[in-house]
């Protein structure tokens, strides 16, 4: 099985962690069960590959790159929040720390389309997306926009670098589909 692109590989690998009811990539029982029936194929094979990719990415990527991918793409709530907290501490900005934290959180949990953004359980209350709530002291809107833009630029650059590293790793394993659509 190959992935369409590096983002789909990362998303599937990070989602594999939340697929089992016990949490984590517990592929071994599924593999053992599939072996009893014969060759590992279908969903079990795809799940096994997703878990393998998760492990390879986690081991091969730098902690900063891993944090950025988890904060942006993970569906595991606790790991996503931990990554957001770590990113908040690592981002350098002249903005107040509360502003930085809110900028990172809203970058990692963007408002989704739909009625009040309610397409997902991972949506923040509407007040989180209003920059005026991100600081106790008033700051000009242009300053707030510049701070937010610069913070997001740093975070997006980190994700882009992580995806390039992941692409290189997955290409060496021949897991990315190279055919043009």
C-alpha cells in the first residue's frame, strides 16, 4: 500500500494511535488474529503499515518537527494538547505569553466551516478566535495581526520542514504514490 502524499501518510499514521479502544498503536493482537486466518491483508495490513509509519516518523523526526506535526494533525487529544503546550514555550515573539499561547492554540485548532464551527468535537468556543481576548492589555489591531501572522509563519515553517523530512523518509521506503493524477 502506498499513500497519495506525505500529508495523508502523516494524518493516517497519527490517527492510527487513536483507532484502538485501548489507545496507542496496539497492532500486535490484530496482526496475530490476521495471521491465524492467513496472510495479513486489507484493513489489518493498512493499520499495521500506519502504525509502522507512526513509529518511523516518531523516531526519525526531530522533537521539534514531531511536535509541530502532532499539534497540527493529531487526533489524540492529550498528545495534541501536550504538543501545543511545548510549541507555546518554544515560539519566540514580542507578544505577551498569553497571546502566543492563544495564537498557537487557534493555529492547531482552527475554526472549521459549519454552523458555529461545530463540524468537529475539537473546536474551541468562538471567543478563542477573537484576538482582543488574547491579551489583558490593549494593543493596536495591526500589532496583534502582525504578531499572529509571525507566530503562524514560524509554526507553518516548522510543519513544512517536518513534512519535507517525512517525505524523504517515506520516499526511501517507497510509500508515496509517484503516479500523477
